[in-house]
């Protein structure tokens, strides 16, 4: 069998807490084999850059990747949802193009693993034709009795699908949110996840309006669901996100998306569940004007936090690197190595689990801002630094497209 072999010389190599200077990184058959001190003769020199693990976008919706700018996020949250639903209805055949463009944009900006929420109009081929790696979560939606059998059948059919020529890509399930999924459909998805080992992702505790609906069955969500003709009496009232966390905790692996309004008790609960990860989407969170996100408290309690971009319906681009720069700016007291973990290993574990190959040779190439003295722990995510390329599977060096990274 022929081995594919590649080696790169870089000024900085950063992986987890380890920082190495002036090294050659040896890769064979898509795996990191060795880090050698100094420059090896055959190595491709990438020069004055930092080589870091490929970034992990734990939550996005690639189907909206053709949007040039976000759908306005000011005002009522349900107005934004109504616009998203209208957009989907107006562009029923654009999903394959959106997946292609979204994956391309992600890879060019340093992301090599993606948790994508897929609804309709997609096929495995759309992902295979792109350089997609990660988990495709099939979204499940339904409040009425009549939706149950079709949606549970859809969930079963996804789990039965296989990725050709990939041992790391997975399918997952995403019961959308408490306001759009009836409790027995959620329970059905959880049971499938338990028996198949598949990961599950759910939007939760995203807005005060969602909490109101769960607690009292009233508010803007009730109005929207009534306007859509899908409101059902008896589904809401007397609940909190804690009830949903308890159900999601039954899954072998679950991603709690947003969690903007989780309470101290919720965070304490999450911290005791190593199989659960909170996915924070920093720029989307900021765009909706929510109060400060509780992710640092969860980290303090020992829980797991990963980072997502969410989609181009609420974010100007799909750059996970830009999310980490945003975090670094907001939390100047934090080591950039801690921020790097949120955008790499934590997301990888959330999507693929503990068995994920840690030596997989996916890397992001970061060029330091001109005039900046490189110090990975302090300025890896400085505002002027840029992703200039991505190494995918040890071989292809994908150059960043200036139009998406500037
Ligand atoms: Zn989302």
C-alpha cells in the first residue's frame, strides 16, 4: 500500500497546552506521526505561522450558507424565526449549493469538523462532494399527533444511513427545540440515540419567550405557533429547561445548543454529566442582545463547553476562528490556550466522542498580525491574526480565500 507522506516546517506548533517552536510536523496517511525539532530538509516551509489543530464548529445550519448577510435579529425572536421559515420556503432547491458553499467557507477559514443541522432537500452526496467531516444531525420537528409516525420514521432512516469511505463522519438527530417538538417525539429521538449510540443536539433555553412558553403556555411563541396553524393545547405549561436537560442526559452524547438562560442549578446539573456539552455561539448570542452567557460558570464547575457559529441567518460568516477572536477580545483575562480548547478538542469530543482519533492530521494555519510578537497563550487569537490555510487529512493545503477571512 502506498503511503502518503507530508511534512511541514513551522515557527510555532500549538496543540492543547503544548507549545513548540521551530519544528517540523511529519504526517503519514492523514495521521500526525512525529514532531521533530528544527527544519527537516524535505519539509514544506509554512514560515512565520502558528499551526494549530483544525477548528471544530459544533453547531451550524449549512442550508443557510448562501445568505450574504444575516436576517435582522433586532426585535422579537419569533419575527426572526418567521423570516427563517419564509426563507426556507422561498429557496426549496438551494440546499445542495448551500452545503457546498458552507463547507468550502468553513474549510477555508480553518474549520475541519462540523456539526451541521440538516432539514430537507439534502443528500449524503452533497456532503461527500464537499470536504465535509463531522456530524449531520437530522432535524426533527412536530407538535401534532399526525407528525409522530413520519418524524420517528425519518429518525430511524437517518440512523440506518452509512457514510461511504468515512470512519469518522456520523449521523445524528436534532429534535429542534422545546417549542417545536412534542415531548413524545423528543423521547422517541432519545430512545433511538440510546440504542444506536448516535449523538443528539437540541436548541434549549435560547430566549425568555421560550421559558415563558414552557412555564405558562403563553407569549410570542404561542402567537407564532397559532399563526402557523400548529398550536396544540396541553403541550406546554409547568416546565423549565431543567426538564429537558434531564431527558437529554439519557443520551450517550448530547449537545445543548445556546443555553443562554440556563440557571445555576441547570449548570450544576450539566457539570455532573460528562456526556453533555453546552454549545455557545458567541456572535449569534451577541447579535440577539442576550445578557452575558453563563458558559464561564460551567467551565468553572468542570462542565464541557464547545463553540458554534450558528448559521449565516444570524451570523455574518462561518468562521470559527472569528468566534474565538471575539471570545478572546471579550475575555482578556483568559489564556488563549483555554479558548483554543473550546474550539477544538471540546467540540471534537462532543461530536465524535472519546474514541475520536486525536492524531488526525487536520490543522489550521494562523499568520500573526504584522508587528505582533508571537505568544500563543496571550495572542493566538489577536484581532489582526488571520487564517491563511487549512491542512485537511494531512494532505491538501487549502488556501484561505481573502474574501471570506478579511
Ligand atoms: Zn441553531
